[in-house]
């Protein structure tokens, strides 16, 4: 499988990029169906499945009861018996309701059965804060799933990535969790009209640079690009890397960058403690210790649930300013 | 059933207070003055009022994402409620929870909840505690028709029955889970049918008729209080507005004619007509009650908007309790 960096053809929103990926995939493969809460008649509360019911009918676009364990199980059982399901868990927070299905069933079935199962299952969900939706509708829990062997985890950073990674996820013969970000849904970018894949497990250097490496996850990619601009004004040439896939993780691309820049930080919206940034920082120091001029930094949310009140939430969620400040701190410069 | 005039007027007051609270809150959300999403209880007031009329402060309830009405009916303070919706430090949850987590433990209100189906397991825990501590307190668990499809409901119902817990499961069946009509999410018409599968009584009542709710809830709560175990009360009701916010008409998932038909059975209007006919509350008196409620709501909104936002230092507070 190769990454086709196809020619951009028109501006598309993130949300339209996701629904276009679903539609084109379903046209291509009759074994694909989409099931989830309010994905059919309602077109999903986020709009990611708008129009699909009309085109593909209720056999393939299915409104389920509010039963997250059932939804994941539906996908797993169908995948194990030859279909290629896409199931939707509306908010990532609700994955708490169906953790057994994901962690003990989906992730392990193939291994436990001595390899005698193929599970082409895609679990789509929405993460992230920023809309005053409080503690149970705003979390970024990707690290939970990266810790479980058997799952792949994808976190797109923009419309182009959202479409290409969704296509790769659905075509992959393994369970893949695709985590989109609510705030990013409004982003616009050039997105090719045709079906294209972005290879899973391969990072992308979004902005080449020589002085510092920022590994940015999901929504922190556009924030880190802004930070890089702010830092460019100080004469710093920052490289920004979007891993795109968190599991499997493309350590090589990150390490290659750090060997050049000698300094790095990881930025994610999730809680900093125990976040995927900890794993990435550990890998960098394992593979590039001799090249590092400073400890690897991490930007993430503080150790509390996501607060409701707008000023608290603003304080909570990392942004370009915090990324830039952390870069300056690592470089020993005054913020 | 013989109900005192005082009790009738009390239920009317609870319904009016909920309605007024919700109408004003909805407008604040629609105009962007209140952040986040509000799930309004307009149309379903008779359920909260008819049930809560039987409860004491020491009885507990678990609520849902549509929780303002439950807290108002349980005696919630408008000022602290509005301050919470506005995300201010004077709110019930110091601005940390907002609409979906509004709560008052002193009133036994164990929280609105952002997770559909989260209430039933918490409710049986509270009911177990009531039983364990040998009190005669009761826990009431409010949940929707949609929530009755979560495994949590079924696990909790079974445990409640087998442990004979003092809990009453009150299903607010408004016919929809978000945009999905009940007939498309479950193959039964009456959620109350599920009770027999767990070995507890299940009763269906007209959830637009506060007297019907009051009567059936009274029986279920009394049974639980006396050690007779759990039961399930299903109230057939309707959400006048949208799943989130006000609009409610001109939406794809239901016909306006259906909405208007249900609005003809507005629980407050119907009850006021009945009270007026029976000479228990005149139209003039009722209007006065609405006005007073509105004045209280306005005062609460002014209080909330004049209150400070939480300080950034509050962010890391309240994550853990310092054990003493
Ligand atoms: C576990 C979980 N799944 C899904 C949701 C999204 N959601 C919020 S309210 C709702 C509908 C709930 O329907 P019902 O229980 O009937 O209550 P109603 O909204 O009708 O009062 C859904 C699907 C959620 N908050 N939590």
C-alpha cells in the first residue's frame, strides 16, 4: 500500500470529507455498512453521515438503539463473519460504556483464536473539548486504546487527512479506531475528489524545519503550525510532524527529525499524564538520546476532568500559545 | 384518590417553576448567552412534579441529561442553578459541571448525567445505602425510553429486584431518543413491560396528567419505603422542543401536526383548567403564580450574570478529596 498524495481539486470541510469517504467506500464495497446512534435519519449529530441513508438505504445505514456495547458487538460479529462494518460511537467519552467489547473482544479475538479471524472493523468516534460540553462529552482518550495490542488508532488533523485515513482504516483488515475532533469539523482544506488512501502507520512532516521538532496530535497540528509561525518571528525554524496514526506509531520519521533538530516536544489535547506524548517522548530518548540537547517536552491538558465554564475550559485545552511557550521554555528563553 | 388542595397547588407550582425556568434558559442558550447545550424539559413537567411531590429531602433521585426539571421539582435553588448554567463560581457545581451535571447532594439530587443510562446503577447504589443504613428513604431513578436500551438499565433493574431495594424506576417515555422514534429503537410499546422480566411491578400512566403520575408514583414510592422492593413506572409524555434547545417545529424526524397535537395536552394548561373548574385555583391566581416564577427566574439570571467566573486556580481543585 502506498500513500497517494493526490492533486487537490477543491475546498472541502472536514465534516464533508468524512461523509464523502463513507459514501465513496460504500459505493465501492457492498460489504460495508454504517451503524450507530442517529447516523441514518439524523445524519449523525455531527453531520458526518449526512445523505448516506438516502443513497444507501436503511439496510446499509442503520440507526441503532442507544446501546454502545451492542453497537461494537454488532460490528465485531459482522466483521468476523465476512462484512466490513463501520460503527459509530457518537462521543469518544461513551466508549467507557463499551470498553469490554473493544478491549477484550475486538482487540483480542484474532490473537486468542491463533490468528484464525480477520476483523475489518472501523470504529469511528469524536473527541475533544472546546464547546463547553463538560466532563463527559469532551475527552481525548486515545492513549487508552494505543495501550491495547490488536487495535490500530488513527487521529486525523484536517480534512485531507480525515478522508484519506478513513479510507485506509476501512480498507484495513484490522480493527481501527478513527478519532475525529469536534472543533476540527469546521476546518476547510483542499481535498481530492477521488478515493485516496493515506497509509496507516506513516507520519507526515507538515512543516519542515531545522531547530526544533514538534510532534503534534490531531487538532494540535494546526495549533502547532500557528506556534511555528509565532516562533519563526523569533528566528526559530520549527519542524512540525503529524503522526496521523498513533498505533502503529512511526517512530522512524520522528527520530530522523530529532537527529536533525536536537530538540522536541509532543503536543496533544489529552491529559498530559499518561498521554501518548509520554510514549513518544520515551521512544525519542531511546532512539535519539545522543542527539538531544534538551529533555523532550510535552504539552497536554492538566490533570483534571474537562471543566464546563468557558474560562476554565480555555485554560484547560492546549493551544498555539502554550505550544510556543513550551518550545521557548525548553530553549531556555523567557516566555 | 383524595388529595388535599395544598398538595394540588404544590404540584402546580412545581410544574410552573420548571416551565418558567426552562423557557428562559432555552432563550438564553439560543441567544448564546449561556454556553453549551441545554436539553429542555418543557412538556414533561407533570412527571417530575407528580413524583417529587412524594419525596423528602432525604430521598434521592438520579437524573438524566434533561435534568433541570428534576432539580427544580426537588427544590433546587434558581440562583445556584442559573449560575451553573452560566458557568459561574456561585453555581451548584462552581461552574465545573454545567447543565448536564447540575446536582444538589443536600437535596438528594445525585446529578444530571451526560451518559445515557448512567442513572440506574447509581440509583441502586443509593437505594442499597438507604437499606443498609436502615432508613426508610427511597431513591427514584429517572430515565428515558432511549436509556432503557442500555445494558446499565437492565443490570440495575435486576439487582434492584433481587436485592429488594427501595428504588422506583421512572421512565419518561417521550417517544424519542434524540431523532429516533421509539418504534425504531425498541420492539415494545411499553417500557413497563420490561419490569416483569426482572420480577417487579410495571405500570403505565399518562405522563401529561400530573394526577395520574402522582397517584401511581405514590403507590410505588410507598411500596419501596415499606420494604416492598422496586417497581417501574412508565410515564407517556412528549418533548415539546428539540432534543437540544428550543426549535421543536419544522424538524425532519417528526411532523408538526404531531407536536401540535401533544401541545394541546399541555400538562400545565390541562391541570389549570381542572383546578379552575373545581374552584381550587382561579385563572387569575394561576397567572400570578406564573408571574412570581418569572420574577424569580429573572432575579436568578441577574444574580448569575453578576457572579464571577471561577478563577483559573479552581481548575485543579476538586479532583480529589483530602482524606482526613
Ligand atoms: C452513553 C450515551 N450514549 C449516547 C448519548 C447521546 N445522547 C444523549 S441524549 C440521547 C437520547 C436519549 O434518549 P432518552 O433516554 O429517551 O431521553 P430523552 O432525550 O428523550 O429525554 C442520546 C443518544 C449519551 N449522552 N450517552
